[in-house]
């Protein structure tokens, strides 16, 4: 099913002639495991009180979340044809009013973890068992507001919050470690009081296991991923941060995803 989600993303990007396909493809396996193996969500009861909530802080990866929600049955797949086009209903950056299942709008980077922390604290006060998951980009972790939330979460010993870092090592203008060095990113989160796990972000079993593991405070999963994962000519290529596939590239990518 994760490759089916990739196909949907590819179609959306090709027909809308929009960008960020590499950033979407790197998080597909994380979204698949969360929505189909881990999270307590119900597409027939989207406002269920004790549901888990997911926030895509890197809101430019919206196509990946839209495709996952459609595959999970939150809305008809026909809506995906209205992505990022004039008079469409699915904006390029997330809008929580657009379709069911989106817990928070996102676009400007650096806000998702603070929003998620607020939700986690509210759940704790209400004795609500729902868990909060927040997915951030690795480049997004350059934002100072992210670190304010990191400090507060550990200070308050929040146990119902999991941050996930899409550590694909590329951001809009270059390699993340060349812009602000993040090779010690695990030690940084650990120093701020978080329980840190590092996994292969495309290994479904590893992801499921680490999400299920119990901890005594806030947890961060550093998921080592590949930008453009699943389409060989896009993988680990900076140009696919902003580029959309032309007709020839679309056909070639579709054949690869379908194993032809």
C-alpha cells in the first residue's frame, strides 16, 4: 500500500505541476506505519474523543498526507485531482478545513511541535488517552521555536507526545549538515531531556517497533530517510525539492513504482 500512496503523490504532482515531491516521498513509509499500524483513528468518526492525532509540521509535504488520508478512507480519492490547482480544494500547504482528518494547518515551519505539545498537555488535563505525533523536517529543526517546545516538553515530562524527524539530509538550498551541522542531532535532543531513537525510516518493522516502545517522557524518533524514496532518478537529489515530473518522467516513475 505504501507504493500506492507514492503513485497517488506522483499523479498529484504531475497534474498540478507543483513541487516538493521529494519531501513527500521521503515520509510515505512513516505515514503508512502510523495510519495503518499504530494510530487510533477512525475515518468514520473523525472527531472521536480519545483518538490519536498527527501533525505534519513540514506542511509543504501535504500531498503525502492527503494521499494517505484518502487511502485510509477519510475522503474520496477524487479530491486528490483538486490538489494545488486554480479553484482546487487541497492547498499546497495544509489547511485543516479542506478535508476531514487534518488536525492542524501548517505551512510556515517550526510551529507543529508547539501545537502538538499543547494538544498533549490538554489531553493529560482531560484524562484523554489519545497520543500526539508530530512529524518535522530535518531542515525545519533549524527553527528556534522548535527548541522552545523541546525544552518545555521535557520540563513538563510529557509522555503522550512523539516527535518524528524526517532526516533525509537535504533541505531547500542544500545538504542540511552544510547549512547548519546536524550530525549530532540525537545528542542535542537527548541533552534536552528527550528519549531518542534512531531508525531506518523506510523499514516498516523498525518503525512499528519504535513507535510501540514505552518511555517515561517525550520521545523523538530520528528516521533516516531518502529524499525522493521509491523513484530512482529522484532519490537523494536536491533538484527534486522544488521540481515536478514532466510527462516522460511521470511515465518512467509510474512504471518503476509498479515494478515494470
